[in-house]
C-alpha cells in the first residue's frame, strides 16, 4: 500500500496552485496527498542583510537570526498564498544574497545510503552538513564554513566513490520541452536505490521510480492501471499525454495528472532521460563549494533552507 501522507512537526503539508500549505495537526488531515521532496537551497548573504523588510512585505516575512544578527528573511507559508508575493520576495532577497540549489531531500537521503552501501565512510564534516541539509526541509539551519575545514575535500572524495555506483541505483533527469522556451533546461533529477519509491501521489494517481522501469505512473480505480518507462509528459492539452519508451500513449484527465505537474511545476512539457548516477548530485558538488567560498569571502554563514516554490 502506498503511503500518501507527508507530515512534519507542525502538521501535514499540501501543495496548492499558489504554493505550500501546512495543515495543523488539530485539523482533520488529507491522507491522500504525497508531495515531491522539498528542494534544499544554500543561501549566503553577500551584502548586509536588511534590518527591516520593505513596507509591501512587512508582516509577510520573518527575520532569521544567528548569534544575534539577521542572516536571512523567510517568507511565511500564509504569505506564499497571496498573488505576487513570492516573486516580490525573491526579487528583494536577490539584492543581498546568492543562492544555490543543492538537491531534493530524498536525493540527499539516497546519497547517504548509497555511500554506506558502497563501503564509503563519510567524513565527519560532510556527514554533519548532509544531516543539516536533511533537517533544513523542516527548519532553516545555518553553519559557519570556517568551522568545517575538511568539508570540500570530503565532498570530492565522495564524488569519486559515486562514479562507480551505477550498480546500486538509477538516475533520471527531467528536461524542459515547453513550447516557446529554450530546450534542455533541467527541471529535476531523480534517484532511487530501492526497488521502488513514491515521488508524488494523489488519491487516484501515483508517480513512482523503479530501478528496473524508470518513471512509472500508477492510476485509475484502486490504482490498478500503470504505464512504465515514461520518456515524455505533455500537459499542454485538454488531456495530459504520457508516452513511454515503447511509444505507448496514455491519456489522463488533468485532475489525475496533478502528481506529474507537482514534479515539475514550472513546465508544461518535459522529457525523461537516464543519466549517470553521480550526475544526480551535480548541483550539490557544484553549489556547495560555491556557497562555502561566498560565505568565507563575505564572513557570513551558509543558510540551508527548503523551497517548494521559487519565483
């Protein structure tokens, strides 16, 4: 049976057309929704963090402090549901920060597990930061890279191990194919080191990743129908079209295809291709060293945070 809930310390999280909603634990839950794993970002303030928010965002953002000084401003969940607020927030935040997308939490958990299965012992600095990244899905975590001298060498050592890990996992990449946009933009990287894992699901549709079939959609009454080996998804028409490697075309109602849309919320048409497993974590191997360098240069910490919607 699929586990379609997703809870944290506050309650259960759901994705709406406007953003992420957290339903309190004292309100009846909706156990039929499983959201894609949150993307972890590394953010560094390269200019002075404002002491106050602009008038248009006051009451909508909350200052995050470390040792008595502001290191970031966080947009409240309720504010993210208001039209235009997300775009304005990110436009303001980019004036004094730099950010790097690291990986979905699920990919980080798989990374830790795959390293263990490969017999590689993570260095203590890297283990500590990966643990903090996983925690950042639920609460922001800041760290001073000056206290982790061996972090980047340990990250490089892990990358060397993952080059030879193709036998323990499969990696996929979702590539934007939306009409009118430059082709080739990577939307999401996926990995599973288990025979099967759920990526996103609603009451009547689940998107799964299987080591032997790749991307799979399970749908219909009692989730009795499925199509595997998906290579193309088109959400531009009245019906959503899913195509697999054999050329089989499956048509879904928009309501059925919501979990597919959740995987790539900024794309209406995308392709799926297999990639070397090590390339799944390319943003981590590229972004974390840049974030550390920016933090050391500016004398600030690296703030690890999560994002379901980035404007």
